[in-house]
C-alpha cells in the first residue's frame, strides 16, 4: 500500500465513521423525548403527582349546621334537629327535668346564649352539670347533637 492508497483508505474509513456518528446522533434525537416541551418536570405536574391522596376536612361551618334539615351521616339514626330532639333531648328539655332549660323558654335560653353558640354546642356534646354527654347518646355524631341544639334554639328566636 503506497501513500496515496493509504490516504484514500484512511479518508474512506473516516467518512464511514462520520456517517455512523451522524446516524447515531440522529437516532438519539428521535428516540429521546424532548423534556423541554413535555410538562413531566414542571412544578405543577410534579406537585400533582406527589400531592397527598386525601385531605382532612376540618370545616364544620355554621351555615352547614343551620340547615337542620340536611341529612347527617349515614350512621346517625335521626336525620335532623327535630328528629333527634323528639327522640333524645325532649326527655329532659320539654319539661325541664333536672332544671334543664326548657324548650321554648326564651329567658332561660337567652342566658345560655350569652356564652356563645359554640359553647352551647360543646357543652351539649361533652355534657354539662346534670346533662350527660350528648344527652346520654354517645353513639350519635357531634353534628347531629348540634342540629339538636339548633332546633332548640329555633324555639326561642
Ligand atoms: C338527661 C336529661 C337531658 C337530656 C336527655 C338532654 N339534656 Fe340538655 N341539659 C340538661 C340539663 C340538666 C341541662 C342544664 C345543665 C347545667 O347548666 O347545669 C342541659 C343543658 C343543655 C344545654 C345548655 C348548655 C349550656 O352550656 O348552657 C344545651 C345546649 C342542651 N342541654 C342541649 C341538649 C340537646 C341538643 C340534647 C339532645 C341531644 C339534650 N340537651 C338532652 C339535661 C338534658
């Protein structure tokens, strides 16, 4: 092999290598997804992928409770303030047993309301004086007891 032949051969090999290089480069471009265009790594999409599966709902807002006819949770045997009052609270609050403030007794409830409705809710739930927690029905939800309180308070508006 003389010099000329060698150079021709050398250039041919270089040419082939160059073609292979571009071919690989091109294939790599085609098979690699363009990350700058996808939203895979935007903060929004990352957040949505790592966000917690559930959220606790702490809101127990008053408006919801005002609607005393709204259904409460499925496990509660009563559907609204009137039903729970008739089934549980009236035992004491209709006649004023144990000195309980009577249903419809405005002055008696006016004094109680001075503490704020939230306090009345809380006391009806955890019990106060001679009144047992939840009027003796711990199986009922807090929400339902609040409906009961709302129902009683409706009578003294
Ligand atoms: C066993 C009798 C009894 C039952 C049943 C009962 N209560 Fe009472 N309740 C009382 C008595 C007694 C008081 C007064 C307690 C005190 O102030 O010492 C009272 C007070 C309350 C008060 C005022 C609390 C405060 O902070 O002043 C609310 C509100 C109330 N009851 C709601 C209810 C509701 C709602 C129910 C039904 C789920 C219910 N009660 C069932 C006896 C009862």
